[in-house]
């Protein structure tokens, strides 16, 4: 029963990882960019939501609704001002650009808010710690369950948007072959900007749930980037439902690892990530040789 509980908690944790990794996977799938500022954008959104809640006393969910368009505008601006130019210069320049952006965000947050940790847990009341019990040994936290449901809803909405809307079809066309898409009248600049705006808005949702489930500080972004990147690689770069699967695998591995050894939480997750990465490299080599 203890092991079953650990697996269930790992699945719920995987929902959070999928939520935080969704934008990273989406941006890579469209623009082939690994956004090294991803975790710091999540922390930026967390601070924005926290600041609104702290000053107004409103619900974090209402504050998130106010922050979403701001983060969308930031994503659009980031693409138009920074990434659009860096994409023309090869693969390395976008990595360096987003790495520089991450450093700027971290230090601006430190200047504004200091090094103290914050949390939105006090603002959500009983949601932060209440749980449903199944039997005498299995508990499902209300917040963990809500996080998983939101992850499912957001991934499903993105998948539906890509499959059923004109913007989604344009995004898929640009992701597949930007030159051919341009020939049939699709404006790649607008599509890339829209995709970046969507990706950063999803990051804002992940950052808000980070703030509700744990503490955060100006320098918490790199840890979130690592978890997001591992979930994306395990599940498959650019795949929405693969991101959910990768998050669940990572969360279960971490929880089971923690049950086996006190320091096994991170080690088990990293080990599964390395195994998945090695398997993908071997598969690509086999395809290339055939």
C-alpha cells in the first residue's frame, strides 16, 4: 500500500511537471528553440501573481487571469525583439540569448523583491493542505489533484487548438516546413510571435501553481527548467501528450527513489532522464546507419 501511494503521488507530481514543461515543449516543437529562460519566466509570473495578491488581497486565480495577457505580451515581444533575430544565426545563438535573458530576469527580481522566499499557499487557504483519503494510507491532495486536472486541460486545449483552428494549422505548417508555408501565404513572423505568446502564457500558469505548492525565490528558475527539460526529453520533444507522460514517469521515479533512499528523489529522476536520453541517441544512430 505504501508503494501504491508513492506511485499515485508521483503521478500527481508528474501533472505539475507537465504543467511547467508544457511551454518548453511547445516552443521547441514550433521554433526548435530550447528556451533556457523558461524556468525564470515561470518564477517571474509567480512574483507578479504574488505581488497582485499581496497588494490587493484578491484570489491568486483572479490575479493569474490578470497576469496571463501580460505574459503573453512579453512572449510576443521576446520573439519579435530577441528570438527572431537570433534564429537567423544558427542553433547556438538562441541558447545564448535565452541564457542571457534568464540572468537578467533573476537579477531584476532580486533587485525588486530581495532574496527572501515567498509562497501563495497562505492565499489559497485549505486548498494548500486538504486532501481526499482513499482507505487508511492513500491521500490525494486537493491542490495536487487540481494541478493534474489543469495540466490535462491545458495540454488538451493546446492539442485541440493545433488540430482544429486556423492558427493551429498555421503553427503546424510552419513547424513542419517554414519555407513552403511562406510560399502559400503564411506569415511566419506572426505565427512564431503568436506561438511564443502562447508558450509564455502556459509558463505563467505553471509558475502560479509553483507558487501555490511550494516556496520560490528570484533564483528558483534553473531548478524548474531542469525538471521541465527532463520531462520533455523523457516524453519526446515537441509532443504535448508526451510531455504529460514524461512528467508522470519523472514524478513516479522521484517518489519511488525517495522511498528507496533518503537522497533518491533527485537521483532517481536524473537516472531515468539519462536512460531516456541515451535510448533516444541510440535510436537516432540506428536510424542514421540504416
